[in-house]
C-alpha cells in the first residue's frame, strides 16, 4: 500500500511537470533555467499541495464560499508563486502569470490523471 502512495505522488508530480513545461511554452512570464529545475519545482509543488494547501484552504474557506470557489484560483496561484520563491532558477514575473500557469497545470494534471486512471466501465449481462 505504501508503494502505491509513492507511485501516485510520482505520477502526480510528473503530470505537474508536464503542465509546468506546457505553461512555460504558453506564457511569457514563466521561466525555468533547466529541466532539473522544472522537475524540482514539480516535486515541491506536489509537497506544497499535499501539506500547505489544505491548511490554506481551511483558513480561506469563508472567502472561497462567498466567491463560489473562484478564490481557489488565487490559492493555486499562491502555491505556485511560493514554489517559485523557494526554487532557484524558477521565476514568475507577475501574479496573473501564476494564475494562468496554475490553470494550465491543473488542467493538464486533470486530463493526465483521467487518462492514466482510465475509464472504469462495468457491464452486466443478464440472461433470461
């Protein structure tokens, strides 16, 4: 069971790295020095999303409810900006760039997770 958790974390980090790589190509204000920095940022983003983000979500729950969940964009961008501040060689020029990058990373991660998980369809055949 422990290996499955580690594998899930590695897969999610790989999907985040793919999303960050795509965001780098699509956005002008997002920069990585090299591929190693990209992988390190993806791993740290995974740790931040697992440890720090739940605490931030609890504290920002009232404003998230009032904004009908749109404040989650700000929380995701803040997590990405925090990672950019902690990893040397990873820079985000503006907060709006962080918002767009977090949208790209989230979309890429959701699509990749759906594809990796596959569709689970059950068929039952009843004979009369």
